[in-house]
C-alpha cells in the first residue's frame, strides 16, 4: 500500500525522459555517420599522398647514367632533348612539357607498368596520378665544380580520386606537389 510519502514517477515525467533520450540518441547516430565519412575521406587522402610521395621518390631516384633514361619503378621517360631555356617563366606549361598518367587501385598498386599518354582508366582504377615533367637547362658561368649548363627537372604531380576516363566532373579529392630535381 502506497502512502502519502512515497515517491514515484508520473507518466508525464517518464514521457519527457524518453523524449530527451530519443533526441540525444538521434544526434549521436547522426554524428556517427559524419565521423565515418570523415574517416573515409582521411583514408583516401592518405593513400593519395602515399602514391604522390612514391612517384616523386621514383623520379628523384632516377640515375643520370641510366641507359634507358627511365625512372626505376614507374618508367617515366626522362630525356633532356626538349630542354627549355632558363629564361622560361612558366616551366610547367607550354612546349617541352610531358604529361603522363598512372592509375592505382585502392591498395596503392600501379595498374600499368608505364605511364600512359592518354587518361584512359583501366578497370579497378581508384586513383589517377597525372604527372607534368619539364626539363629546364640552366646556363651559368663555368667553374671547376660546376659545368657551364645543368639540366634539372621541374615536375608537378596531381593524384585525384576517383579515377575517371573523362574529366567531365571534378574529382572528389586530390593532392598535389610541385618539385624540382636533378638526375644523380
């Protein structure tokens, strides 16, 4: 038997508590979806950055004495026959720029053994790496330690996803690096 001093919850209090719980639960569920989406974007950007670093490292590790004039991993052709004069102000546009494409799967594996000249994505391609290579010849005074001219390479690498055969829509994401290197 309940007396006048007993405490309990009324139906109104229980309804309000359930409403607060339900509202909080809905907010937590929506935050979970946002967090998972951000995690996927972060993972894609990490893979693209790893691909970009791999390409730049491959270009930088190309030996100057190479008989094939190709980079060791991705076979980028590096010949200084189209070297530009040092007066050029835009080395990554215009004549003398070689544009090539590589495609990678989700595990950072290259799907082609050599760069392509046209952006046709093979099946299974998730990432597209576009590389712009431009040899630049610097002419300077000859000294005992440096020759009269040196050829360096200016490169711009853009890794975007998803890989598309035709760039009719902008990519979901991309990473980019511009660097200069000399064959060693």
